[in-house]
């Protein structure tokens, strides 16, 4: 008998989707690769700044272990530690692989990989390729996958939309229901497993730094089918974006990595040309408040500081919600070489040349630390067992998630340049486990009654027919904008329970209005409207998860800042005191006088708070609402301690 | 050129084999508006100038910052990305048309899969032994890296092909973007190992010999890729290959 060929369905051709496809093809499996558009146009191309790996080519003494520590600390200790540590230990090999695939990484004078600094670390750990690192990484993987396509292992279904998983009678995922975005046909496909590498959900906020297809719909579809969704309330607000009508374009953290300084005039509403304002009259608030990390404090810290300067101290440039990001102290040649691409974007969209005048920027929604819950299996030594089929599996057997779509690597706040890493890492790492999952199956999709597939298809056909019949008064695009406005107003940098309660009521109003939507186009050919209505429905569910998760989590952790529950770290506190404090407890020799009384009291508060809240948030659908529960976090490798970046 | 209203004139077509028609929209002017935000505004209120409610315009977009290549269309007669087309820098009424060198899907959306097929023909990839850990990549001088980088920024948008007189809807000319990718991969220390196969591919049908040297490709490339340089370089490489073939045969 001929050997059975394994067949997988990968949804999404960003970094994560392409990486896993490449890995599966190497193991001679067939892959059906599905994407809204040509995979080469996936959102990953947007990433500008770089990708982290502790290769230490500058002799700074960096190591994967420090990378691991910086990442879990950056995430306020909310991430499970073994997967993060494994990622950091794999990072150097990933960079070398991408280099071998032809990514034009910037070089040192000797021709080795160049690294720059990024936020949340004191080391030069970020490899980069001009100012379009994501694009370059994506192209390299796209080319490898094109080769496998050429060789017949990959079948691409671009211009196709994933609608949902095909689940058999035991709740095991056996395939996917797909929607041809040109003909409008809906059909099911079988596979040994389905991987959701569908990216982030930032479109739920309307205007963000993300791309138009970052809608989180696939993740929400899994959630409606029973999958757990984790840490939804942890949304990263990037401190530096360019205001715009259609999108808030990112000004990469690499601008600060290359020495960019954030400031406002000390005098409120100062009308002078910024270049004429003397140094002494400029308020470099990040440098003054955080002398050690300066402009490279993590994103959550920087966004909060900008928010404070603009709204509490009322020092925004020209009285508006803007601060300066200044690179004008560098030569034009240097800036062109290191940051050319992103400075071009600024100039193209604002008309100003950032090599000559300081940029005007403001925080914007950027990234979701939360995502579909996924599993892992550690090897008992603080790393991951790469052969385990549990790695990256969602709570639905046979349904996997990778890349920004999963929740596992960034805790309560992601460090810059760690996402490209986690996307490629998850894609590559999960390959062997997927192969083993397929090997271990006693029944394959071919053995499942065909009615399971046809029923799944019929359900979705019915759903789309019903959407096309919606003839109400509400415009779906308008409603989407309003949904985003609710979240922007109430679930942003500073969170208050009264506002979050308001958000929940307003989202529920939008949900009610959703049933009165008009589907703006009912034709069959290349009609994006019914899909959009379906996506909006899914985004409303995500908004509910984010708002409710934020409301019930009564603490301040990472990107989730609730001033009411700020533990108020004493100014001179040193995080190592806490480690000593815990050690003393462990050895039963508590010496109250060893610490200043306010430190002692703070550490007690911190300990109590962690007992209650150092937990993964889990959302599951129940009666159309997210039911929130908590799971413990694996902190077996580094003791969680207070964060400090001064 | 700040005006209170924006006038849009869009060439629409419901399907590949239906007739095209023009439709006009009047929109409120907003600060820093671009063509994308205009089309989004149309979707929020899809009423044309004759006050008829119509289906929203269909177009392709994703990154909105000119790195994905999706939203390429012909704006006031010039092929470019809709995201970087700022309304205040455009003559009104603003005329939007789909690219004409690729099969039309609907309205402003076309099918550019031919470009990706060409990348397969020329093996636009690097052959590796495997993805397993086998150490560092080749040492590359920064100057050479810089040259590759410029070529590697090609986002397969198709502007160069839309503008090229040799590239038509029905022939099989590969066009500047593909030749430039051949140059990119032939330049890489590992990529160069398959140099001959790539050159053979562009020496055949639809290859470099059909380039008419009109030089318009380089003028419209949004990424300022030195396409004429790439064409000249691939011309040179294929010529040498040809000699080699003659000599060896
Ligand atoms: C402006 C910007 C700059 C950034 N810069 C950096 C940086 O410098 N460093 C860093 O580490 N991170 C950065 N990030 C974050 C990083 O880019 C993303 O997290 C990462 O690229 C996500 O990759 P992915 O593979 O998970 O998904 P994506 O690249 O988003 O791809 C998702 C894929 O899924 C497909 N898809 C989604 N839903 C469906 C569906 N229902 N049906 C069919 N197909 C579907 C899409 O078509 C696409 O192919 C940046 C993000 C932004 C917004
Ligand atoms: S070479 Fe330039 S114009 Fe041609 S496809 Fe590439 S980016 Fe577009």
C-alpha cells in the first residue's frame, strides 16, 4: 500500500503561516495555504524595526538567558516561562536561517550581522534589514514556499477566506470551511490539522497601526466554536504613531533605537518653531523620568508617560495630542542609511522631512498580546519538547494557532522586535509536533463521514444567505467605526472601571444595532460585503472579551493600567529587595528591619496582588457572552518581581 | 489646493465580462485624506452624485503604508498606490481606474497572479540544504547588502508593468520587476549557484530580449528601484551566458 501523504491546512501566509508551511513541506507533507490576499502582501510586511536574537556580536555580554529575562520582565511576568525561554534560545538559529535564505540584514564593517538597540533592554539585540525588516523576512519565506509550490507540495488558495473549523462528532478538527472571495462559493476541505496563523485583531479598534485584514475574525470564529481565548484585555498601545484619516501609521521604535528623543516644550502651548527652542526649555520627559532606559523604556511605560504629559500636564505640542520625536541631531546620511524607509513614510504622509524637523507623534493601538489559547509541553529543563503535538494546539484538538494569533509569548506587554521572532519561532517550532499529531491519529479526515463536511459547509452557506438578506438601516462600515470609537474612548492606555462598564453597555448597543444591518451588496461575484458583515459580528465578540477582561482584572499589569489599583512603587525601591524578601520568607528568618517600612509595605502589597492576579485570563463563550476564568502561569524559572526601568 | 468637497470619478465594472461604466461621488474634505480614506468614506455612505445608493466600490488594500503593493490603481492617469495618493496633492475631479494590463476582477481590483507565476519561472529563491541549524550565513560586505536591499524592496505592485509598452494583457513578456529579481538572486553568494538556470529562463519566451528599452518602468516605480540598471545587468549576464552556451556546444 502506498504511504499516506500527510495533509495540513494553514490559514494565513504571514511570517507564522509561511514558516510552518515551509517546515511541513520539508517533512514531505502537503499543505493547503489559505489567505485573504496574495500571501506576499500579508500584514507582516509592515514591520519595520527588526527582530531580536541575543547573538552578541558587539561583545556586550548579551545572552539568550538575558533575552529571556528581559522578555518575561517586559511582559510583567504574565507569560509562561518555558515557551518564552525556548524562543529566546532558538532566536540566534532563526536569524542565521533567515540570513541564509537571503534576507539582506544590515552588516557590520566586517560583513557580519549588525544589531541595534530596541526598547526594554540594555543590549544591541535587534537585527534589521533597512527599515523594512518584516517585508524582507516575509519575502524570504514567501520565496521558499513558492519553491515548494513549484515542486507541488503547496497548493495556495489566495483570495479565500477561512470561515470556521470542521469538527467531527468528538469535537476534533478535521478540516476547514472556506469561502472563495471571487466566486462566492463556500466549501469544506479536509486536513490532518488546521493551523490558524491569521495575525492580530487590531481592526477591532478601527484606526490602528495594523493592516486592513487584521480583524481577528478567524480567532473569534474558533472562540465561537468553543476554543479558549486568552489575555484579551492586554492590548499594546505603541507610543509613537503618525495621526491619519485611514490609519495611524507607525513610527517604528527603531527611531528611538537610533537615538530619537521624545520631548515637548516646557511651556504649555509654546508657539515657537521647535528647532528654535533651546535645550533648556525642552522637556525630555522619558530621559528625565527614566535615566537608565531613557527613550527606550518599554512601550507601555512610554505610552503612559506621553498620555500623562499631554492630558494631565497639558503640555502637548501646540496644545494638541502630540509630542515631538526628534532625530534632527543626526546627519542626513546616517538617517538615510539606518531609517530611510520609515522616514520616507513620515514624509510621504505628512509632507514634513523628519531629517530636518522633529516629527509629531502620538500613541496608537498596535498589537494584541492576547490571542487564542495554545498549549505547550516543556522538557522538564526549562525548554520545550519540540516533538510534542501539544505545542501550539488550541483547546480544540487538531486546531492549532501560531504567530500574533496566539497568546503565549509576550505576557502583559510585548517588547519591540520580539513579535517577528515569536511568529517565525512558533511556525518553525510547531512543525515536528504537527507531523507527530498526524502520525498518532487513528482516524484521518478521509475516514470521517462526508456528512460532517457537508453539514459544516451548509451551516456557513445558510449564514451567508441570511447576511445577504439583511435589509436594515445600519451601515456595517459605519457601525465598525463606532465600535472602534467605543474601545478607543474607554479601553485604552488608562482604564477606569466606570468607563469600562460604559464600554460594555455601548458594545451591547452596537450588538443590538447589528441585527438591523443592511448588507450593502448582494451580488455573487467578488463581493466583499457579506464577509465584512460576518467579520464585524466577530469583532463585536472580541470587543466584549477585551472590555470584560479589562473590567474584571482589578490590578495594574503591563499594558493594562488601572490607576485605581496602582501599587505605588516607592521611588527608591530596588526590585532585588523583593527577591531578598522572598528568600527570607523561604528560610523563615523574616527581618522586618532589613527593608525600609514603605518598601516592606509595598512588597506585601505586591505579593498579595500577584497571588490574586498573576493569572492568565481565559474567555469562553457562554450564552453569547464571554465567561471569564483564570489559569495559573508557569513562573518556574524566574521569580516574578516588581518592574523598574529607571 | 484645499477644497471643501472632494469629487471622485471612478471607472467601475461589475465583473470581468460586463461593460465598464463611470460613477461619481462627492465627499466631504477631511484633513490628510488620501484615496483610501475616500473609498472608506464611500463605503460608509455609498450614495453617488445622482443620489442613488450603489454597492460600495471594490478595491484591494492591506498595509496602507506602501509596502504591500495591494492598492495599486491608476489615479489621474498615473499608476500608483492609493494609500500614498494624498487628496490635497491631486487635481479634481480625481479619476480612479483599475490597472489595464492585468485581468480585471471587479471595479478597481485586478488579478496580478501573472507576476507571481513569473517569479516561479525564474526560480526567484535561494536553494538551501534545509532549515535545520547549520551555522551562520555567508559574510556579505555592507555595500553589496545595500545594493541587494534596494532590489529586495520590490513589492510586486506591477506599476512598472502597467507603464511598460511591451507588457500587454495578452502576451507573455515578463517585465522589469521579474528581471530585477533575477539580478537580486544572482547577486547573492548562495543564490548565484543557480544563476544559469535563471538566465536560461529569461533568455526564452517573454524574456529580456523583448525589452524595448522604453525606460518608463523606472519612472513609475514607487520604490525607486533602479530597473533600467537591472535590465542592463541581466542583458549583460544573458549575453555572456549565450556566449558560454555557444562555446560549450
Ligand atoms: C506597523 C507595524 C510595525 C511592526 N513592527 C514590528 C517590528 O519591527 N518587530 C516586530 O517584532 N514586530 C513588529 N510588528 C508586529 C508584527 O508585524 C506582527 O505581529 C506579525 O507580523 C504578525 O505576523 P503573523 O504571521 O502572525 O500574521 P500576519 O502577517 O498578520 O498574517 C496574517 C495572515 O492571515 C491571513 N488571514 C487572516 N485571517 C484570515 C481569514 N479569516 N481567512 C484567510 N486568511 C486570513 C492574512 O491574509 C495573512 O496572510 C509590527 C506591527 C505593525 C502593525
Ligand atoms: S519594480 Fe517597482 S514598480 Fe515594479 S513591481 Fe517592483 S516595486 Fe512595483
